[in-house]
């Protein structure tokens, strides 16, 4: 049956949904790349909340989705930007998520790394000492859970730091006391406007030098870096300057196939929000890459870039809405509700295009369910058959 999907100009166009999904099943563990999916949280649709209330999470559905990712061989990057950290999920909710997911990872034998930030600092300007203490509190929670730590960029540090030396001091302090090697996360302002000028400069070349100075001073405490700047060449240049043994995890949701495939000088591992909806397909592509078949890897993953660029289009920080929407269509949750009411952050034409692109890729395990749910959404918005 034909769906009538609205476009950005308000016109309706005909789309014929596919009837068969891709046949994607769990396989062997990856051997050539370390791959994390940053995972979304599932809201409790029956909770009586408002957008500024503490998050009400459906823990059963949230943890079931993580088991889905682990079953396909992906690691889970927990309590990150994709989980609406700082956009509906506060530190209390993130701490609970970390504890629950880390316990689930242990039971399932899955890999997990969790975000360490400073988002409990919400009452105005903070001192550097308060920023350090906030990081330390969260680092302790992650380490006590048994998960690997990801030191995320801090809005509070960006607002407080006077220059590169403050970043060197704060990160140096944290790395010295970290029990195990961590992942350092550089999230660009396209994902969070409050992170403009991170590492002490809006000049990305100067910021890169400071970032590398932090790593060079503590290479034994840095497992890798996660770069989310949406600039492929900048990531390539940066990874070529990393000390031996320090991984580069791409966070570039625009250019990930080429960055993971790599070149004669190296490659990126992955820690990506787009691997939430792409999980099984991404896992299949990496297993092809494990055999040395780069062309086969690209043949599987390159066609997904159009969907990813659509979901992450400006304002990029609202990509989570598309991610959760696709999880609903795919049957991973029973509703399209988000913590903080963020389901309202994208338009119907945007969501319709996301459905079409995902359906063409065969991402929905049950295409008829996805079609029926898309029809329901269209009806709610007043689109008649």
C-alpha cells in the first residue's frame, strides 16, 4: 500500500514501503575494530512529567535495547549525548542508568563505557575546584560500576576555564587518579553550543594542540579519543598525531565509513550515535571489514550515510529525536515519547524522510509494523489517506 509522506514544502508524495527487511543476525566478535554504539534511553510514557521534570525512564525497555546491541557484537557507550545527557537526563538519572547498564553488561558479557561529566553543577558559575570535584564524583560512580570511563566535555569547564592551562590542569588531575585508561571525548559546538572554544580556544588548530598535550602527558591513562567535530580531514590529521597505542574512535556521523575503513596510515575505531539505529547493519559491515574486504564494508555502510546526515542535520543536537523515532518504528519500544518531551524537536517532514530512508535500507525488522506506526503518526498530524 502507498503512504503519502509530507515533504519540506508541505506537499504530499507517494511512497511504497518495502515488504522485506535485511536478513541480519548476530555473528562472531569483531577483530579489526573496536565499535561502540551510543545508546538512547526509553522514556516511561505513563509518567506524569513535564519537560523540566527529572527523567522518567522505562528501565526494562532501555536495558532490552542494550541487550539488542550487545547481541550483535557492539559495545554500548552509556549515558552519553545520545542518551539525552544534559537534554532531559540529569546526573541523578545518568548515575542510575550507568549502574543498571553496567550490571546488565556484566550479566550479558557485553562491553560498556560510560560518560563522566560535570552536569550535577547546575546552580550558576563554578570554580575549577568545583569542576574537578564534580568530575571526580562521576568518575567514582563509573569505576565502581565496573565500566570504562569516558571523560566527556564539560559545559561548566568551558564556562570557567580562562585558557588552555586550566584544561591541562583539570584533565591532568583526573587522568592521574583514573584507575584504568579512559576515553577522552571532544564534542564540538554543533552538538552542544555551550562547548564553543573547548580546550581553551575557538581556533581548532590551537585547541588540537592542547588536546594532544593532555594525551602526551598521560599516554598510559588514555585508551583513546572520541572526536565529534564532523570534519573528516581534521580527524585524520589528529589521529596521525596520536601517541602509539592511543586509539581514535570516530564520532563523525557524516563521514564514518571512510574514517573506519582508514588509509595507508591508519584508521578510526568507532563510537557513534548513528550506530544506535544502524546496529545490526553496522555490525555486519564491520565483520566484512574483519575479513579484509574494505570494498564490501563500504558497499554495506556507504548507503547509510544519507540517513545519518539527515538525522544529524542542523540543529545537530536534535538528532536524538530521529534516533528514538526509528527505534519506535523498528519495534524496540512501544511508543514515540522521549524524556524532556524531545519528541517535538523535529518536524513531521523530517520524520517522514527518516522513515523513508531507513525503510529503503531495510532497517526495520518488521516493515509492516513500521508502516502501520508511520500511518498512525501521519493520522495524528492530520494527513488523510
